[in-house]
C-alpha cells in the first residue's frame, strides 16, 4: 500500500519511501506501518494455510474424516479477510488523518486499491471454500493413497 504526491516527486509504501531517483527503507518504527505490515503478513499466512487445507479436502485419509477441511478453509479465509480489513482501515485512517491535514496534494496509489480488492475477494472466497464438494452420487472423494484390504 502506498500513497503518492500528485506531482510524482515522492511516494511512500509499507516497506520504503522514494524520492526522485532514490529509495530508502523505513528506519523508524512507525506504529501504524508496523501494525499494517503485521496484519497483512498474518492475513497472508491464514490465506496460505486455508489454501493448503482446501487442497487437503480432496485427499481422503481415515484419520482426517472427522475434520471438516472445507469448513476450516472457509474459516481461515474469513480470518484472512478480517485481518486485511483491519490492516486497510488502520492504514487508511492514519494516512488520511496525518497526510490529509499536512499535505494537500497527495493520493493513494495502485497498491492501496489492490488491498481493498483483496478484502472483497477473500470475503467472497470464504463461503465458496466452506461448501463441500458434491457430485450426483455424494461428496467427491479421491481414492486413498493407501491400499484397502
């Protein structure tokens, strides 16, 4: 996520800030940037684990029969959505309050828009992931990797 001055002379993101010709990492620990970074990383972690559990829903092992993997994947996507939403609101609130009062010629950039799009996409992916995969003959199950005797 980043904002940019309208004159294109400077822009700042979560990890670094750039002036014409040079970019620098954030050396100071700015609380709202640290919170936004942490929430975004936790969101990516929850989403990644949700994807892994969703893929595991296709694998049929007897030890996983009681564990509803599709429901767990959906819950993890909702958690990811909530964490991205928190990160975006923290970043938006602090940035508007700080830069809106001090500078008149700034605007949010493309990565900010992608952040809000990800909130919507993770919100709508959660119910889809939590639905069991069904065919006409019942739930879709892939054969077990272990031979059945």
